[in-house]
């Protein structure tokens, strides 16, 4: 009785056989225990592979279907090849056309997106005439700046820098821009931001302030009408006492062309895509941006979920961080910039120009001492 080996199928507790039952006996096993064992075995066969994503149960079913459909001779000798064919059919691309569908390489897709950048538009001649009148070119030399950054081992590739240069050409042709500068690139979870810092021509920024003034006049008329209605209600019936608490007044945003709103910023996700203008920044947005840390998604309309709650969406959050970075990281050698002669006496002078009489100190001195460097962009107040 005990002479059989340990791997016999009728061993108690092996496979689907129950303890104490042998196929050589005439006993009937417990049907519930047998169904449980069948379910456990099927669940084991349905386990999905972490490498191929297939399971053994479906693979066996596909093999049996293929064998019964084709009914080859000597099936037992070629069962391994049939298994390989079934697996290969799972991953083979379905070709239902007369010609093979060639996969488009990612380099070709990127070239198609940038193709529009190389088409010369008709507005470039008008822009050149405006530059001659202004005396300074609106388009910056992005390639020269990229070369200097490359000497320090940072920056973008030459191809991307050239695409950005062409994208700036399209931006200047479409917008009334006086000066334009490549501010930088911010990485996002889904897409990135390429940022252009521009200064619009005189008269373009006043239109925005005029619209805002009209809105405030309409709001004031509404408040007057509501106050009159409240007075009529007071005469009719007495009201309970109201709280005398008044929230602190909201700090108004700085006017366009001054302070943190000195420049206008345009962003795009990659060269060739349309440029989007960022809204002006408010003090409340800067104060809240100091208190939170959020990843950028690459979508300007994405909500900013944070505590304390941010007053705006990702476009406002991006604009607030641009203002903070500009105020904290723009440095130059001391004396490289100077205030214009007509603004030297003003304490709040916000414009600066290059000093033609500047003589740079030795490089060793500039490396060792921070006194040779200065911030040429104003800092932002805590409020």
C-alpha cells in the first residue's frame, strides 16, 4: 500500500483528489470540497503573467481551438510549435490592407510640427521697417545666448534653440511687440512651457486698463442700486443688528508696465504651437504662490488644488512664479546697468539701461566676491 512514490496523482491531498480518497476505491468525494478545488485550480490558471500579460487558461483554450480547427497529424510532436504560433498571433500586427502600413517615426512627426516655422510670412518686411524706426531690433539673438549658456554646460540643444528663434519670429509678426526676450523653459508633467518676455508698443497696454475701468464703473452702479434697495427695505421693517467687521481691503495689482507687471509674457508648449498671453499678476497670487508647491501640468486652464486655495488657475500660478523668479534671479555685474538721466532723482525708478562707461572687474574677483554682483530687477514686497 505504501510502495508508490510521493508524486502519484492519487496521493491524499494532491490536486483535485480529496484526503482519504483514491480512484481505486468506490467512495464518492464531497461535492462541495471538489467544486472548491476546481475553482482554486481555475483561479490559478487565470493568473496573468507580469511579462506578457497573458494567462495560462486562455492560452490552453486558444491552443485547443487551433488544434481542433486545423487537426494536424502527430499533434503531440508539434505541440510546442503550436503554442509558439498562438503566442505570436497575439502580438502580430493585423494587416488588412494591400500594402503594409509603415509606422511613422517620431522624428518625422516632430518635423511636421516644426514645418510651419520655416515658412516665411509677409509681415516680416513691415516688422523690419518698424525696427528701423525704433532703432533696435525686436527679435533677440537666441542662438548667441544659447552659445554662452552652452559654454557653462547648461541650456537647450542647438536645434531646439533655433526652433525657438523661429517661433519668436512668428510671435513678433502676430503681436505689436517692441522688444522680445527668451525668458526660459519650465518643465511640466504633460507638456512644457516656453516663455517669451515681451514689451508691447506704446498705446497697446492702455486698452486693457480701459476695459478694466469700465467694469469697475458698472460694478459701482450695481452697488449703488443695491444700497437704494436696502434703504427701502429698512423703512418697511426693522432688521437685526449686523456685524461691523470689514475685511481688509484687497491690494490692487500694479499697473501694466510697472513693477511685477512691467513685462507681458507669452507662452507656448513647444515651438510651432500657438502662443498664449498670460494675464497680469496680482499681489494675492504672489503671496499664495510663496506658500504652496505644485507641479505644472502644461495646461494653462488646469485648476490649482492647494491649501491655502490659490486665486486662479495654472496660467495665474505660472505668471506668479515667473514674477518671483525674475525678481530673485536676474543679476548682473555691479555698475553694468544704470538709471536713465531723467529718472535718477526718482526713488521708484523702474527702468534701467546699459552703462556705456562700465569697465568689468577681473574674472577672479567676480568669482570670489558677491559684492561685484547686483540685482537689476526690483524685489517683491512681502505684501
